[in-house]
């Protein structure tokens, strides 16, 4: 059993004990600060909070359950090595964690593709289904701060914003997004593609404006 799972069980018990005793539950920012000091109990608490979300992200990108499960392990192992790169002045811990999970998953997908893990038709399907997500990763995650990302989302309609947040930040598939929003799958796809394009344009404009200032 790998260490985040063990730490996670201990962290769950500790969190429940804190909640029952009225103690304040640590924020993600506080937990990342503890991870920077090699506090593995903090890693366990983050595992409890984010493992399911990260699994959804990895499975959607990698299209393989076993690879996705392995990816979750790697994300948390890498988190211990890269936590010092988190800067709370540039955005929330949640945004940083989700972007970190996306980057690691896309790196793994590229690695698997280079080694012919996917068949020919699967590669094309994977490319088509992830074209927009990959563009979002390239144009937003690497270029914008958390504050700019929130500003970009403010430019979307309520339905577009809700659709993209559920898809990208909660790991929902479009069918699940449709059910949660009470929309048809057709309308949900429309909100997804239109919102994604508007978000991409806004992100580029914000990045250019930031570079000129």
C-alpha cells in the first residue's frame, strides 16, 4: 500500500477528530505549506480531498483506468517534490493543485503516445476528444494566474461557466454535467464548446495585456 493511502487513512481519522472537537479544519493553503516542510500527514489530508477529482481528470485524459490510478499515485508523489513551487500570491491552492494534476496527466499521455500505448484509431479519437482540453491547458494554465483565470470565467455566461467548472475542476463527464445542470446533452455540449472558445480568447487577451503592462 503506497504512502498517501496510509497517510490518508490517518489523516481522515485526525480530520474527523478535529471536526468533532470543534477544531478548525486546515485550508488547502495551510496544507501545502505543511507539505513544503515534508509533513506527510498533510499529504494524506490532501489525498482525501482530491484523490477522486484527480482520478477523474487522469481517466478522462489517459482513457485507461489502470493508468489513471497509477497517475494519481504519481501526482501525490510529485506533489511532495514540487510543493515549493506553489505561490499563494498567484492564486488559490485548489487552482494550483488542479493545474498540477492536469499537467502531470498530459505529460503521461504524451509519454504513452510516444510508446504506442494507444492504437491508431484510439490515438485519433483521443486527440479529437482532448483537443479543446489540451488547448485550454496550453493557453491558460501555463500563462495565467489564478486571479486572471477567475477573471476569464467572469466573462462567460452562467451556464458556460458552470459547465466548464464542473468539467475541468470537478472531473465530471459531459453527461454528468448535463444531469447536474438539468440540461440536455446537446445543450451541454453547446455550452462547453462555446464557453471553451470564449475562455480561450479571453485568456489570450488577458495574457497579452499582462505582458504589455
